[in-house]
C-alpha cells in the first residue's frame, strides 16, 4: 500500500516534534539532576563540617596555636562564620594566586572601619562570598523542591549573584551601625575626658580613666587601641591620626586635628576638650532638630493614604447613607 507525500511529511513533522520534546525533557531532567547532586554534596559537606566543629582535633588545634596560626586563635562572633570558616579557608590558597592588590587594600580598610578585621581578611572574604552564593543556591533549590516546582536557570543565576554580594551589603551595614554608635557615644566620652583633664590628669591618664569607666562599645575599643599604641612607643599625634583613619568620621577627625594642634602649640588640652565637647553636643541637638523637621514631611504620605480616607468614611459615611435611604429626592436623582 502506497503512502501519500502529505501523510509522509506529517509523520516526519510529528516525529521531529517528538524528538525535540524528548531532548527538552532530557535537558530539564539533566539540569534538575545536577542541582540535586549539588545540593546533596553541599549538605554532605555541611554535615561533615558540623561534626568537625562539634568534635575538633585538639592536638591539631593546640599545634596551630603554638605556631601562631591566626585562624586557630580567632574567635568568631557569629555562628555562621564559625560554620563556614573551614570552607572559605580551604579556598584561600587558590584566591591568593589572583592578583588584586587594590581590592585587598580597599577591603582591608573597610574591615578596619567596620570592626571586622579580626574576623577575616580580603582573601577569606572572597571565599566567604562564594560560600554564601552556594548556600543561597542550595536553600533556594530545596525551597523549589519542597513546593514541587522546577528552578529555572535564570532564578539560579539571580540567586548566585545575590548570594555573592550579600556579604558586601552586611559589611556596609555593620560599618554604618558602628559609626552611628561611635557618634552617639562621643559626647559622653568627651565630657568624661574633659573632667579628667581639668581634674589634673594628663592625656594618657584621662584616656585610661575613660576606658575604665565607659560602657563597652566601639569608641571604647578604639581608645584602647590608641592607648596601646602610645604605650608601645607611638607618638600621640600618630596614634590620634590612626584613630581618625580607622573611624572615618568627620567629628573624630576634627577632634583629632584640634588635639594635635593644641599639643604642638603647647596650649592647655582641657579648654580644647571642653569647647569640642560643647560643639559636639550642639551638633547633636541640631541634628535631632533636623530629623524632627524631616519627620513631619515623611509622615505626610502615610497620613494622606491611610488616615484621611478612614476619617472621610467615618464622617461622610452616615450622611451618605441617610441621604440614600431617607431622602426621596436623592433616590430620584440616582
């Protein structure tokens, strides 16, 4: 029995469509299987790392401490850093082969300002970003797997990018928070230092007294660093300049410049501290007034959107209902 050309072409198109559908399904299945294998490998590594954290090798740890290995003596402030430290530390030898001196110097400066220089260096931070992107990808895949959906390639790329840059955002927020805390603590520290100097103490004794009686905070830590640098032989002006470089705050920079100028000219530090303390307090009050003036403008939009419609409904609602149900002219008009 002969087959017509039209029937033959139809069968050919149908078979090509079937082959195309099978190839697409094969690609999707391979992609899904790859994500599943990646997730299983990452989960296995996490479990192995958790076991190592719970039951560390005490002899190896003691040997590293005797040799002065920095990672062995490091105390992590957050559990996530402690958990991911073995992963990104293993990447450091490879990352150190990449030549990026400007990036390393920039990140080192950011870590000092943010108070994170004792947590990781620039190379470890790059490894941390890679680990964060992998963790974000694994959790996103587990979420899609739980919901019964397939994770597309675009979603995977987006999650990797967001996870890679998430540590940079956290470092920036930590830096801003630390600087705000120092600005908040600065007037009280200045008052205590002024009272100590006016009571007859020299600058070193006044800084020591401030460290002794101040509340724990970033400014107290920076003053402790200044005191240690002076005790180790650094001049007072250099130690104060290092303080201004570590904080990157205009208030502290102006305070340091005035102190250095008073020290070089031989004038009394007590009067300088008193004037600087009053200036800082006035600036703080002026800033509070500016923020209060901005609050009235910021509350205008929520007031118009959320509160005024409810007020109109409460006031005009009964009037409209009364006109609609009790006034015949209003009914005829409608």
